[in-house]
C-alpha cells in the first residue's frame, strides 16, 4: 500500500511539474515549447481527466502562435524586401508542420466546456509553393550576380552556401548544381606543398612520399586543397614548405644491469608439527597439512638495446600573390628503438613477473639509420596534420 501511495505521489508531482512548465512557456510567449510539452503528454490516454489542462493550453498556445506568425508574415510582405522571402518561406513551413503534428490527436474534447478544442487549420501548400518560387528566383539571380562581381573568396563561399540552400529547397533549380561547382572552385584555397631537406642526412624517398601524400592525412576541409604534385591548370594561392633542419641519430647502445632476488615460495606441503615434533590433528582427527615454504635465490642479468632519432624542422606558409611569409611553425619528432632481453642464474621463482617476461628473449639487430628516420615519420605526420587542421588562411 505504501509503495502504491508513493508511486501515486511521484506521478502527481511529475504531472503538476509538467503543467507548470507548459503554463510558464505559454505565459512567456514560448508557444511552440508549450505545444511540444502538451503534445507529448497527449500522445497517450488523451481522454483522461488529468489531461484536460494540456488540451486547454494546447488550444491557447496554437491560437496565439498562429496569430503571431500571420502578423509576422504580413509585415514582412508589406516591407517588400526580397531578402525576407526565406523567413516567410520557413514560417509557412513551420505553420504547416505544426498543424500536421496536432491533426492525429483530433478531436480533443473539453469536458467542462462540453466542446471540442478549436484549432483553426489552414492549407498553406499554395503559399509555400509560391514563396519557394520567389525565393528560388531571388537566390539564383543574386548568386549569378555575385559570381560575376565577387572579389574575395569569402564572397564565393557565401554564394556557395546560398546555392546549397537553394538546391535543398528546390533541387537543381535552373541548373543550380553547375553554379555550386563554380562557386566552390572559386572559393577554394589551393596550396602548393614542397619539402626541403636542409640536413646532412639523406631522407628516405618513401618517407618524403609518405609525408607529401595528403590523402593519408584524413583531412576534411571544404575550402582548402593541398597539392604536393603541382597541376598546370591550377592557380595556387598559397605555398606550404616543410623544411627538415636537423636529423640526429644516437649511437647504438646496450645497457646492462644485474639484480639479485630472494623470495619465500611454496614448495609442496608438509604436516604441521607441534612444539614436541608431533603431527597436529584437527577436531575430526585428520592430520593438518600446511604449505612448505622454501627460500629461493636468483641472479638476473638484463640487457637493453637502445637507439634514438630526433628530427627538427618547421612548416612555413606563404601568400603566392603577395610573396609574403604568413606564418611559421616549428616541428620536432623523436623515435626511440628499445629492446630488452634477459637471462638468469639460480631459481627464477625468485623473480617478479615484470622481470620474468624478458627471459628467453634474445638480442635483435639494430634498425638502420634510414629505418630510424622513416619510423619517426608517423609522429612527424601527426605534427604536420595538427598544423594543417588548425591553420586558417585569412581572406
């Protein structure tokens, strides 16, 4: 009984809270929020007595928001500015969508007033079509005009955004997609990438190819294209130069260390003896067994093969139109080769697990200098990718 009472109390509080939220939204002019709350509550058991407040508030919120939208559309139409067409179009879409969400719940009966809630529905289809045609024509003509007069790439990008929106509401209106491609091409920054080796170390060809293979960088930039193989048909806006200034490779080293370990370990079992040397028995007369512990000792010999490479350089951006240096970023990468192997003398049970894992391993050949430089390339690519991702060309 107490559980049922508790559940009822929780439900009543939640219901009261929803009603207050709907009232607050309604009283502060957030009519669509009030409609959303009411619709969610009326989706199930709409005829229950507890749902009556939501029907009343839904009716009031719908009437007020429709009135507000109609007044806004009338004002925008009287203003006569074609730039208002998008707002008018979206308002009509919103009004139709709002109606379609309410229709499945109708009729909604108000018990105390003995009537169905009143929702003045209208058909906005023709107004939507008419406005969409006017908006499409406005966007298209405006884009055509800007395409022929724009001076900055930022202008072409705005044209692109407008045309993408036009294609969304009116697919391929007047061959819009061809204009989208033109705007995208004219708004794109083309960057020529070169790599310069200022070190005294020969860079592996495969490393240079990998660093300049921008298809492996996972870049997703709508407005920037990097070419490591310049194309004659492309007019490049910027140059990106990756310069390697230092490549330092350490000598091959083998570090040694020797450890001694002792430990008590279990080595079978034995009978428990009392002070007199007699076997101890439990309450049932069984001889008591205990672990037999012995002290073991081991000498551990560990060898660490070590070799490291360090690559230092920078990335520079230049404006090819003004020949101006825009920005320079330092880059540095390090790759470490380390291999550990070990052997022992004595009882290896005395060794900790983190030492045992190296037993049985053998020395391996050190990587060549060329391989070391190449292996540093992955970290170098990540550094370059970070620069590319975060750098923005100023228009």
